[in-house]
């Protein structure tokens, strides 16, 4: 069967584009990995305890010795200071799985002059740093469609290698998978996908009672629309381009549509009791890592309202 010349050209261009993206990622990964390890080192290692007694290494509390318990459970040093016998209880620490999805689709390559990192670079730094902190705390970390849950201490290296060798199309939202009950899923994306797609993803993930943390990574220019004069806007995922003769006249309409999109996202996350955080790339990555670390294992998620000032949301 004959192949049209334009089809061959399109295939060749796709191969060159994919190869260029891989080389670019490979060149930047060492710097991103180093930055993520630096951030992880500033965060208290490990998730907070589950605050109930059980198997673990951390002391939780003393309690009175109960009749019928084995005598070996008595903490004689503590009991010597009182007229009662006491048992030393440890805090329950059970490893669970946290899935981290870093959006690596073409739209994440954007960076304006208002930020030093692209959205993709910031997303990978956060994903790597969070993974290292979780593994240090005894948790397992996986990447949907790329890496099975692991507690390996070289988790950052394994994530990076999996991404470098990934030949699948880079989608904005994670592939369909069924996380185990009580596991957690962290979605790092700009979430410019249509709301029905976002809704379907949340419904599929929460069907198994997993806890979801949706983090919207945005460039400050996407929040403020600082453009003026004649500007050509290119859609990075193949939808073409549009030229504005006076871009400043589009600002109010753009901000209105942004607010409507955020409101719809907030409704969807509220519906499934998922947390929602907005992070701007001109803010410190450590702020977001700390916020996510604090939310791991919480019984009640706090949704960050998109009606708050953008700067405050970014580090929430």
C-alpha cells in the first residue's frame, strides 16, 4: 500500500519532535532532581503519624497496665516513678500508597518572562521532592502508567528513568487505573482540559475510595493575562493559533472565563471530597510541597478557594 508523501513527512516530524522533547528532558533532569532533593531536605521527613496505637517506632503515650496483659509489656522505668504500672505504646504507622501524576503534555512546556521555570519543570520538581519525602516516611510511591508503587530509596532516579523511556503520548490527565482503597492520588497539571474530562477522571479515581489532591500548576501570565498590542497565541497541542490585534481588550473576557473554569473545577472536587490547590510557578516550590505533605492522610480535606487572591492560593 502506497503511503502519501505528506503522511511520511508528518510521521518524520512527529519522530523529530518526540526525540527533541526527550533530549530536552534528559538535559534538564539532573538539575530538577538536585532541586527536588534540596527541597525535600527542608521538609520534615515522613508523614505525620496516624495518632493511634499500633505497630511503629515512634512513642505515642503511656497508659495504665491492664490486668491479664503480659508482664513484658510493662515499662518499668516509667512505672518506678509512680504507684501504678504503665505500658509504653507506639504510634501506629502503616505504609500506604501514594500515586503521583505529573502532567507532561505539551501545554506544560510554557513559561513566561514572569517565571524562571516552565510548568513542566516545576511539576517534576514537586513530584520528585514529594516522592522522596513520602518514601523517607515509609510510604510507597507510584506513577500511573509508568512506575509501580515502590518504597525504594532511589525513587527519584526510578521516576526519571521511567519518564525518559516513556514513548506513549503525553496526556494531560492520568490513564485509567484503579488505586487501592485508602490510597492517595496527587494530580499535578495545569488542568486546562475540558471539565467533562476532569469530571470523568475524578469519578474513576474515587470509585475505589482513593483520596484525591488536585494541584493546578499555572504560569503567572496565565493568571493575569499581561499581554498588550498585537499578539499571536499558539495552542501547544495542535488546535492552531489566533492573533489579537489589541490583546489588552481580551483581558476581562479571559479572566472571566478563567474564573468560570476554576469554579467548575472547584465544584467537581467538592463533589468527591477532593482537595484543590492552585500553585503559581513564580512562588517557591517548597510551599506547595509543604502543603501537600501536610494533607497526606488527613481525614478532612480543605479545598482552596479560587476566589482568594492568586498569590495566596499559589502557596496554600
